């Protein structure tokens, strides 16, 4: 774990986009800083709540969108900021408590080792039993298929917010899909720029809270429509 | 001239006038607008013309032909509008992002 320890202090930036649903944010930052991750970027995507007040005790980078734009836009703002700080690696981490901070070394391993430019967390590669609801499973399998249609990449998971990028990917990938279609756009961009992609097993913790604030079927339809127009106009 | 023709002609004239006064004034736009208005007025005054054109294209009625053409035109207009909205959204996003990057905070107990 020597490499990861080095990364914890220097070149790694963890980007956490947050919009109103911040119940787990403090706990996540506490855990990450406790594990030695020094560079945490919180992008408040136009929340009505005073997010900074809750986390100002931590040594974090804090960015604030004056208007809510969507998770994709918040991630790109985090990417721009991290690129400006000359980050070597970035990790994207959801604020709803679904991701496990213990998975960070696993997600980082392929990019740190130079095997991949983009490392994607996959809940379906994990040997750990998960309490994934059936409807969610069905939705994700459909999303996988649509990802394949739009990108030509058949992955084991879709819309998993835990991913790691190296500097090359950080500089090449440009998210223009402000809302949730960004997850597919990242794949499109990665393919367009011939970036190496690797999937790694990660654990997703489904709680009543995360299910409530996760993707609904209606949102999935919106993502699909966004993707169609993205393909038409990009 | 019957009632519906009067109503349509009034509508077409009002639209044309509004377009010229409030929206675009480039020469090409004006030429296209005049062409479109002239066609509309011709079809309103001589509706049989649409039937003749429809028959030559294999469509039963002139009204059906106009309906199909309208669907195409509206789809095109919708796409153009959506493209414009996306451009506006991107410009808005860039503004919000620049502001966020400019006002980024980095503080805490360790510093």
C-alpha cells in the first residue's frame, strides 16, 4: 500500500458532488480524511442548504455552483479544478453514502499501475453479497445495454459513480451532459480519445436513503432522451 | 373569398409583420419569409393547387400533404430550438463554473 499512501497525501483528488441530500457528507469526509486522503474537493451543485457550514471544519476544497446544474456539470467543475491543481489522479465519489471508502485503493489500482486511464467501479463484479433491489438490477441491466448501443462498450455495470481517472483522462474527457447522462458520456469520451478502461469490483451499500435518492425509472427515461440528443448534437 | 380564407390571410400577414418587426432582419431571412408567405397566401387563395400538387406526389388530398409538410417543418423547428437551448445551457454552465472556480475555498483545521 506504499503507492496509495503516497497518493493520499499528494497527487490524488477525490471529487464529491453534492446537491441538498447531504446527510452522509460529513461522515464520508470524516472517513476519507481518517484514512489519510488529504485532497477532497466538494462541489456543491446549487444546494439550498448551507453545505459549507457543515463541513468547514475539514481541510477540503469547496466549490459552489450558484445554480443547480446537475451531477455531470458538478463533476466537470471538479475536474477543471483538479486539473488546475495539477492532479495526477482523481476519484469521483457519490455523496449519498452508497460507496465504500475502503474501495478507493481497488479503484485506483489500475490507473496507478498504468494499466488503465479510466477505472470504473462495478457492483456486479464484487464477490460481496449486496442487497440490490430487483427493480434497480433490472434498470441497470437495461442501462448496460443502452450504454453498449451508445458506446460500443459492454460493461458489467452502468451509472456507478465510483471511478478513477489519471491525468491523461482528466485532460481529455470533457463532460457536457450536465445531468445524469454524463456517466455514458464519460465512456463515449474515453472511447473517442482511445483511453484504456478497466472495471474493478466495488461494494454498493443500498440503504433506504440511497434508494430514495437514486435513479428512478422516470430519470432513466430522461437520461435516454438526453443521450439521444447528445448523439444528435455533439 | 370565404371566412376561413380571410382568417388565414390575416394570420399569415400578422405573423409576417411580427417576424419582420421583432425578430430577424437579414436579407436572406427576409427573402425566405417572403417566399413562405407568398406560398401560404397562394394556397389559401387557390386551395385547389394543393390538391394538384398532392396528387402528383401520390397523396390523396392537398390538406393531407400540408399536414405532412407541417410535421416535417415543426420537427425541424423543434430540433433547431433544442440545439439553441443546448448552446444556451452550455454558456450558462460555463458562467456558473467560472464563478465556482474563481470563488473556490480551501480552508480547514490543517491549514
